C-alpha cells in the first residue's frame, strides 16, 4: 500500500485531513469481485482533476478501472494525468466532439460490472464505492444505485444538498421544479447500460445524463440511498452555466422523445410567454425619448 497525503493547502471536500489515506500501488482487476469502471471526460481541468482522481483512489477499494478521455488539454491536465498514470487503466488523449463523445469513447473501453462517469471537476465522497456495493448486495436484482450528494463552489464551499430520489417518470417530470438526480451519485450495471443503448446521446451537450435516466427509468426505478456519494462543483465558468441557453431546447427534445406531451406543452407555452414579455420590454424601451434621440443622432446602431 502507498501513503498518499491529503493536500496541505486545500483539503478535499468531504474528506478529513487528519491523516494520510492508504491506496493501492495499482488498481486490480479481480474477476471474483465487482469491478468499477469510472469514465472521466476532461478538457483543460488541470485545476480540479487531481481532486477527482484522489476521490477515487481514497475509496478503499482496489478493484477499479479508471478511464480518462482527454479532448486535448493545453493546461496542467496532462502533467497531472502523468503523475497518476499508474492508477489509470485507459488514457485516451485526442480531439473529440464534446463531452458526450468523450463519455462514449470511455465506456467503449470499459470492462467493469459497475459503471459511472465523473466529470473532471467533481468528486466522490468517502465510502461511496462501499455504499454502492452494499446497495447492490442488499438487492441482488438491482441495476441502478441513486445516492444523495452535494453541490459545492469552486473553492469547495457547500451550496446545496441534493437528496436521492427514485428514478421514476414522476422524478423525470419534476426537473423544472428543481428535482433531479445528481449524476455524480449514480452508478449502474453494465447490463443496464447495454440494454438502454450503450451510449449517451451525442447531440446533447447539457442533458445527456437526464436522457440516460429516462431510458433507465423505463427499465427499473433504481435503488435509492440517502448516503452522500458525490459532489458537483458549480461556478461561473462551469459548462451548465456557460451553455445554459441550450437547456430549454434540449429539455423539449427529451420531453418529445419520451412522450411527455403535457410537460412539453407547458415548456413551450412558458418560453412563448417569456419571448412575448421580452418583446414588449424591448418595444417599451424603443419608445423612450433618450433611445429615440440617440437613434436620430445615429449614435445607437440599429440591430
């Protein structure tokens, strides 16, 4: 066993900094025990990816396959990956078509019986793997573990707790009310993954996990635990904020795909109302004297 000390200047969220944690010199692939395959898609996350890797190393379970898919990082990411190369089973470093493409590349190389992906700015929490193993052991027919978790800031400050919820259609339809499954706290069987299509939808940039949960929910409702399994970072430059304008269109696509006609109609009506309200505000602005004057003086360009 190797001693891997906690970072002295910035402890990892959820982990005690009291002592070093023992990790294996290398991960194993023991056919007599469940193998976790964890796919990590990344691009220029050198500031965070070490935390992601450590949160896997510190799980106290050595039958793990880490698959990192780097889309061609130009920051510190390659150097961090090189330091942790002994624990990385598969490292793919090449341009890709985005996060969903990277996730699919990773899972095509996965050989484990328990699958998950972890974004390279997020972390697992202490005991997550043992909790998942216990959940599957308690329900031998179970195929999907859904845990609770936290949303944290870039500097690891608590922002919000997300409870574990059943992977049912009712949960899927409650997403606009702030009810969702925390992707960082979901683990599933390889058989469920293959039965549900064996890939995430590469046309989706934000809601590829939500689309996957819909497919899973048509086959099982999941094993729910309120144990915290993962934490998601949320900060100004995170993709869900940078590409937030894509959310309604992707949500509408998924509603239509899975026959959620009532939810789709409500979403369309809300977007139309928002567009109408915006148009009215712009028209009111155009009628104001300062704006008309600036237009007359040619100091305010027309759109």
